[in-house]
């Protein structure tokens, strides 16, 4: 009875696979786009990228990026991630949604691509992959899928490069796709793309595909890599010569991988395991366990049958390299940030989904012959896959979507700039508490971004005194505490905008 009901359920699922696939894609889209426009912009990479992209449009220069209209050599990344934000602004206007649109879309496309790739193994694995992408709490909450910076596009190019790599033995043209995607990843996230080269090189070497490439294939492969890189560099060279490339090497490569505690992000070797993959609060620990069990069971079955599946071993090695190289590589370098290890999550999703899908795929007749895959075990695997996915999807929903919150001052800037449009494009000063108390009177990066996209303001430091000394038309954002402190000096200044709910004022000279 149990085997019959299981067989009926599997047949129903496979008959209506595309319905389930569509529902799973819509669910992932919900996780990507729901509350994407909540008015809290992170003050570091997200705000910086947003300013860079906005000023690209204002300057009419799509290769050299600026911050507050000065050449920016702090964010040492090539141009593709900024172009993604520019696209979002063009489609949806200057808004937080426009800032984050390309990142959310890239994550959705990554999930769909992995799901369709996993369909080669089983339809069950295909749907499980999308569920795991929805349960992916870390990248959905910080610095990836719902954030306006480089990492989501980088993950897309990284992932598709790996999928192309796994199919090189079937068709050597996939080698060119892998090389091209590597170049796009480099033009998005700079030296981080080196992990793709290491994984691909080791995979080609260990599978001996490296020695089967013809001279013409080598030439086309190198062209697929260096063509886009040289085109970008030639364009960038017209602006500042070798300056940007030199800074990329000195800061983004050598300083961040060196022994010094650069920017205060030095952590022990175990950082990524402790905070992500070994942390029971997230799904990764359990998927890692499933993958380990899956590898052990697969090798045991091959040993028991005395039949080693060479193609399966090669593909398994590809997934293992995909996980281990960035995991160990980024663990070894001195600078560690959570989002460096995000590419490692994708092979976990695929590996766990393929293994669980393989269990679910066996027919009832095979279940009777192979005690390790009896129908009861299948129901257990199905229950485990559903429980893990639903449980962590729920946690992710509560944390990422229901937990999304706005910033009162950022929302006030947007509201007040829309209210008094004649002040658009003027100089703007600020006297509102910042992330660092000693910076009072200066613009935090997230404040500056919202001020630019809301009122096209040219943001100036100097606080109240800078505003009072300004000879040109200008505005001042100030909170009530500081306004009361400077009330006498500001008594003749016009109050441009106030409301009853926020403790801020917008003043104009």
C-alpha cells in the first residue's frame, strides 16, 4: 500500500512537473522582489554602488565611476555591476527598487538555471533546488539577492560558468562559455573571479580534458576570456591610464589577501564554517550532511557493485571542487566577509537535491530489490526534504521579508524632496546623527545616496555652520535636538518641510 501510494504521488508530480516548476519559480520571485523597496539602504557597498551608478547617468560616463562627483578609487570594481543598477534606474526610476532590481533578477535567474540543470538528474531534484534557493537565508538577507551591489550578478556568472564547466566533456564549446562567463564575473567582482579559474583548471586537469583540447580550441578559449577584459580595460584606460588597474592590484588583491588586518575584517580560518556552514540556524549545515551521506552512499554502492561510474565520479569531483576551492581559498586569506562564501552554497543545493531526488526517483519495484531504498525510506527522504525546505523557507520569510524595516531619516529625505521640487539640484547640508557620532555634520553613504536619487542634491559636509556660510541656494536637513541647539542662528531660515511624525526639519536659505 505504501509503495503504491508513493508511486501514484511520483507519477502525479512528474505528469504536472511544469506546473510545480512554475509555482516554485513564482515563490522564489516572491522571495526576491517582495518588500524590495523598503527604504533602508545599507551604508557600505550598496549605497556606494548606488551613488556610483546614479552619477554615471548624471555624468554621462559609463566607465569611470565617481562618488559625490569625485573620482572613486575606494570601490575598486569594474563596471558591470554599476550597469545593472543603471538598468534598474532606467526601468523603474531613481528608487530603492531600481537600485536592487538587477540583483533580485540575477538571483532569480540563477535559481531557475540551476533548477533546469538539475532536471537532467530528476524532476524531483529540479524543484528541490528552487526550494533550497528560497531557504537561502544568508544571501537573501545580506549583500546579495536583495542588495544593490555586485555580488548577485557575480554569483550568476560564477554559477553558470560552473554549469558550463561540468558539460565541457560533452561539448568543448562549453569551454568558451566558461571563459566568457569568467570574464563577466571578473568585470563584476574583480579578483574574486580567480576562484572560477582555479576550479576550472583543476577540473580540466583531473579529468584529463585539458590534454584533449586542440590548438584552435585553446585560441578560442583565450579569446573568450581576454576579449571582454581587454575591451573594458581599453575603455577604462582612456580615462585614467593604468591608475585604476594599479589600485585594483594594490588594494583589492594584495592588501585584502595579505597578512595585515586590512579594514578590520581579519578572522580565524574557521570563520565561514562557524558562521555559515556549521551554524544550525541555517539550512547549509543539514545540506552539507546530506551531501556527505550522499557521497558515502554513492561510493559504497559503486564498491559493492565493483562498477565505478567514471562520468559520475568526474561530475561529483566538479561539484566538490566548486564547493571546496572557494571555501578553503577564502578561509585561508586574511580578509573574511560573509558574502565571499556565497558561491559555495550553490553546489550544496545541487548536490543535496540530486541525492534526495535520486532516492525519490527509484521505482517501487527497485525499492523492493534494494533494501537501502525501500518505499518507507523514500517517504522519509521526501519528508526530510520537505521539512528542511519549508522550515527554513519560513524562517527566511520571517527574517527577510516580514523583518524588512525602513529608516526614518531616509524616508524623510525622500518625502521632503518630493514635496518641494524647486529645491532639486541644490547643495544640501546635514545635521543629523550618523553611524559614527564624530561624523555629525557629514553625510553617511546611505544618506547621500537617498539625497541624490530623491532630490538630485549635491551633498556638502559642514553641518549648520557650513549651511549658514553658504552663498548659493542650499538646504539643510536637521533634527529637532540640533535645531533647538542652533535655534538662534537659524531663526531667520525658512522651514521648507516638516511633518508631525518625524523629528526632522528641512530648511532652506
